[in-house]
C-alpha cells in the first residue's frame, strides 16, 4: 500500500471517530435535561407524599396523584406477586370503593389481635371482666415469641394495661394470656375466634392462635378484615378508642404504637398493623374525616414504609368517595356467641350426685393433624359473606382448676327455637401459672352454645322433668349409686357439661402418658344449677400420678393430682 493510501485510510477513521464523539455529546446534552426532569418529578412525588402525611392535604387532584404513586408502590410492595391484597369500604354505606385480591387467602399476622380484643371486649361488656381485673401469665404465655412485654409466669397484668400492650406493643405474650384467662387455653380461644368470625360473616377466616404468630392455618382475606374493622367499632364504640393509643408506658418503659399513620394522616383513628415473613406487612385502618368514614385494608407489603405509602394513597383517593351520612346497618352476628369457658372448676370437693365408674374405651391411634390444603381449599371455595351456622352443643372442656370469681351478669334472652348459651361466671379472671393451659395441635375442642339445665328443650318427658327436679334439689335418682371407692392417688384432667365428652377426654388423655393401670372414671357433680362431669384417673401411686400429670401438661392438658 502506498503512503498516500495509508494517509487516506487514517483520514477516514478520523471522521468516523469524530462522528461518534459528536453523537455521544448530543446524547449527553439531551439526556441531562431529561434526567433533571426525572429527578424533579421524583422529588415532587416524594414532596407530595411527605406533605400529605404531615399537612393532611386532601384535595382530590393531589390525592389522585398520590394514589397513582401508591398504586405503583403496591406493585413494588408485593414484588409483583399474589401476596398483595387491598380493599377500601365506605363504612357509612357499606359500599366497596376499591378492591384488589380482596377475597384471596392471606395470613393476618398481628391483625389477628383485633379479634382477640373483640372477644375480650365482650367479656368487659357482659361484666365477666373489669378493666382492673388481673390476668395471670402462664408459662405458655411467657414463652411466646417476640414482640412481647416480657412478663414472667405467675405475674399479672390488669385488663386495661393488657389492651394497651396489645394495641401498641402488639405483645404476643399478653394476647396469649388474654386467651387463656378467657377460655382456659389458647387453642379453645382460637376456636372461639373462628366461630365469632363466621358469625360476623368472615367466612374465609380461620384462627389457630390469639397473637397472629406464624401458623399455616391462620388465614383470612382483606375483605374479612374489613368486616372485622367495621364490626368492632359498631359493637364496642366505648372500647374501640383504645386503638387510637399512641404510646403505652409499662413499668417505666414507653411502647409506641406500630401504626405510623396514626396522628400523621388526618382522621386516622386506628386500628392494627401486622407482619410475619409469610404475610408481609399488613395494615387495617379506619379514617373519619368531614363526615366520611372508610375502613381500609392493605396486605402483603414488602416493607412497612411501602405498606404505609399504599394506604396513604388509598385514603387520599377514596376518603371523599363515600357517603357523608350513615345509612349502613351495623354488622350483626349470625348466631349467639358461645358461652366462653371463663373459669374452671375449683378444687373444692362437692358431694357428687352420682359417680358412675366407667372404663374408658381403648384410645385409638392419634389422628394426624389435618393438612392445611383441604382447609384452605374449603375456605377458598366458600362464597364470601356466608355466615356459618352455630352448632347446638359445645364440647366444653374445663381446665382442671382455676381460681374462681363471682357470678357474672344474667344470660342473654333466649331466642325462639334456640337453646340459651350459658354465661360463664367470671370477674377478675385468673389462670393456672404452670403452663398447664398450653395448647398443642391435635387437641382442639370446638366451642358452641352450651345446653344447661336452664335451657332444656321445650318438649320434655315426665321422666326428664323428674330428673331435672331431683338434680336441682341435689337428690339422687334411682339410677344413681353410692360413690365408688377409688383408692390411692387420682388425676383430674378436666370437667365438662356432658358425660360423653368427659369420656372422650379420658380416651385422649390415656394416649398421652397415663399408666395402663390407672382406672378411668367420670364423676357427676352439681355446682349450683350447673351439672358437671369430672374426668379422672384413679388407683395410682403418688409418684406415678405426678409423672403422668406432667406428661399430660406437656401434651396440652390441664390436670392436678389429689389423694382420695
């Protein structure tokens, strides 16, 4: 190649390089304003959110802009996956203003505690507890995972402080203590929660514990939580105000409410946050502003901040969409609530009406706990707002012993065609403190309305009336025999209102460590107008009785030993 050819080639490459450099310069020139505009827009969006939260801007145009940002945040918060769900309901009219995946099953996490407090408020309303009543902390309650208040077994907390600890600190130990002091054990209380949910129309909700700690069977929907958020306000306006508590001081330490929108967005008056790894960040919120009232739910946020941004946007866009006058009827319960097992039978011995010795049937092999999938599928296929009928009878198992309280208020009136639920007698409720009320899977006792001598069916035979009359007077019938002599030490594992249930309790307990030599029997006793059937094992040595009782407690039973 000649020198001239080489020179021409280099010249052409110079032009190519110069052209590329020019294009790059032009790109940078046009990109700079675009980047500036993007940052400017992002800054405006952030400023709008910040201004909204701190200055309560509620103009429709600004609200729509914020809601758009919030909807973008919803996708981010949920990672684009199916975990995100939300609903906004006009509490004045009952109309749904916004919904996304509202009937999809989700884990409620600590929003569970709203139902826990719903049942506690019932006890307060009916006089079975007072705000100054002490709740005793059991070993089971003290062993709950954080967050918790950290009380030791045997310590007490008054009901007023317990409510505030649950609302602000979201204390899992206190939620468990509430459950045990009302129902005897947490599992029974969870059954009560589920029953109450279904009575309110929360047909796809199932509770497995009182705190919301991780459990595959603890499921609900955004729609169901919105129902609960409205119902607790309608039913308990006096106690609902606890959900606006900003901070709670316990033994010199202040615990702030986890609901960051409370006091930051105008009109927010509660109610509860929640988080587990499986649920994401959840929030149930109530907002009252300028005559409007909405209840909103956000579930599945990736972070608390993302969840709060979504909720703030939903509030901004929809607070003015609802009615300004209340026309919706209060959410009612489909069936009477079951009478809670407020206290257990005291240890004090009464003369039994009859002591029918029975041989408990051989305990079948323990059935495996039901898998989540069938339960979830059943709930998923249930139509929304389907109230589940209340069973007629209760499998009412009482713990072995709990210090008592005095009789509560009179029971609710009997509805035609229904058996009257018996109110539990409780004030200043207390529970055992040795962990004996700890619930374990596989020992659920389903609660329902309880049939008592005061609520017998209208059609009674003469024989029935005679037996009831004799029972009321404490007189034995012809079938009642002298009390059998059970020598040695005995274990009492509970007392129920039905002989068959007592025998079933014995059968379940037999498989959990009771020696084969122990003789199972039920003992019928009268407590006022209430008939109970004690479930007991007899014929044991002191050491073997105590060993068996400890094994039963580890399996979730309540029990105590006594020498005959």
